[in-house]
């Protein structure tokens, strides 16, 4: 099992890469190929659009790679997603793609294109509280398809997005088919008025009414003040 | 010329209301009816949804009112827009509606419903630098349809939205027909990465390609740091 790491959004920190490599070495059941592009910096992107796209296309087309692990979120994968999915090589269809947050743009488009995707922890998460366990969970799924790594309350196909990513991909070429999908919202630090506004957009969008778990409007108790 | 002021989003400040009233008194060419709902507070809304909707429906249905002036932006008009536009009374079609910013949700839906709308300064703007002149410009248009009050560089039908409002109304029942419309973006204080993300959404949305002035992708030089 060879797992390639690329960074379509923001730069992977060196110490996070080393910590994940150490976990992989200790397990001994897989090989990690961290693409050098992960450490590029251009503004707050992991290199310019061309470099991020090129690294992603490279690992997608590499038939020796079994899985592509997105290094971290932030912002930027939407800028290269459509080009990444154009004229897909056959090897791109024979692997699993995993990530979340800003990588949701790519995962959505990949799902729409018929590729196998999973929502799960990313290498940079090793630096978070509980990050070690999260990385091991992601690897358990990547290497062994261990069902214990899955969210236990899900009973069928699911997708997970933060509100901003989901709101901004609606109506674009990346919008996946939500029919019958359980939709999870991962949100950690938005103003409640902004959450309410995004929920307005989501609940007013016909495509999202085909999910198995329709969104509910927020009650909006305003514990945080808006910036204006 | 009777102009009703209601607040579908945030609360109008008393001193702003007084300053606008003083300008109107000095002109002597119109009458201002500031609805008491403008001064309600519920969280940061100008009263609960029901109160904001009720005041708006009241002035829309009032055949003695020639124009409805939205008091200020902020957030909240989207929560009542669809209900405000249901089963429109005939009197609602015989008046002009004016505002911008968060009121863009209403203006968009009203334009779609065939009502006469204008994008222009709102009463709370009197408190800004240059606010006095802005209020006089809005009144010149409301009372006299004075062409000198219009943006001089526009050569045809136009709409103006901030990116967040525009992004969040795409695909909803409020989305207007953009065919042949010159689209102005009014944006004052977003992180550049967020502007880029919204521009991605806008430029990737087929409905917006029917404007007379297609959007261009942002170059994204990142002068402000993202919050993460």
C-alpha cells in the first residue's frame, strides 16, 4: 500500500510530516510518499496553482500509488479542481482520495467524476490535540478499510463539508449528486450570523433537498458579536 | 412623494433617523415615514423575523406609499425575503424599493418578481463620511428621478451586490435574471482569500455568465493574513 501526500491548498509543516512518517514507520504496513510540493509556499498556498496542479495530476496518474492523501486544508484546492479532473487517466480511477475541509472542493468533484473518495483526517492534523489517534484512524481506513475507523452513527453513504466550502461549490461544475447522501457539516469557528446565512443558502438550494438528512435552519442565538 | 423606511436587517440608529429627517425637512419635497419597527432590537436584528416581515408587508401594501427605503444593511433580510414576496398585493407593484448590501437579497427577489428596484444609499449611511451627500443623492433619485444621482459610467441596466450576498443567493428562489445586466461588486472589508473563493463561486456559476460584464478571477496578492 503506497500512499502519496500532496497539498492542493496550504503548505504542510515539516514537523507534521515527520510525525506522520514516524507513525507510518512504526506501523510498517504501508509506504508514505510525501511529494516535495507539500513544502512549497506561495502566499499562503503550497506553491502556485501550476505546481499544486502538477503534483496532484502526477500522483493521480501514477499507477504505483494506491491512495492520495491531501496534506491539509486552508484555501486553494478549488482553484485547480476543474483542471485536475480533466481528461482523467485510467490510473486515477484505481485509487482512493482522502481529506476534508478545503479539500472538500476536490472530493466533491472527484465523487462526481466517479472516483473513490473518503472524508478523513489529514497529515497536518497530527499537530492537533488527539492528532496522533486521528492519523492512525485515517491509516487504518487507508490500509485496512477498517470499519472501526468510520463514524459509528452513519448508516449509509455520507459526505462532509464545512459550510463555506459547500456554499461555494453549489451550482459549479464540482457540485456532486447529493441524492440519498447523509450530509455532515463540519464547522468550528464561524460567526453565528454567517452560519445562518450559509444555512439559508443551503436550505434554499433544491439540489440539497435530495440528501437523506435535510438541513435545518439555525436558531441563531448570537453568542458572538458580528464584526460590524 | 411619501417614502416609507423599514429595516429588514439591522436596527436603525435614532441619531441617523433624525439626521435624515432633518435633510428631508430642509428639502420640503417629500415626506418620510420612518416605521417604528426600524428601532426594534432582537439579537442584532431590527426585531424578530415576524416584526420585520410584518412592517415590510405593511408598507408594500400601502397604496399611499410611493417608495420603500431600506434603513440599513447588516444581516437578516434573506430570512424574510421569500415570505415578503408571496401573494404580492397590487400596491406593492406601484412603488420603488431602494437599498444595497444585505438588502440585496430583497432587491434581487423583488427584481425577479417584477418590482421596481434601485441600488442606492440607505438612511443609516448618513452617519458615514460623505453620508449627507449620499442621502441627498438617494432622495434626488427617489423624488425627482434625477439622472445626476446615477453612477455616471453605467450605460444600461445594472445590479450591485457584495460578494457574500451574491454568492449566497445563487440557486435560491431569490436569484434574479442576470441576462444583459452590468454587475457591480461592492466590497469593503473581506480577506482576499475569501474574495477569491467567492469569485470562484461566481465565475463558476453559469447564470452569471449572462451578465453584460463577466466577472474576472482575482489575482490574489494576499496583503491581509487569513485567520488560520
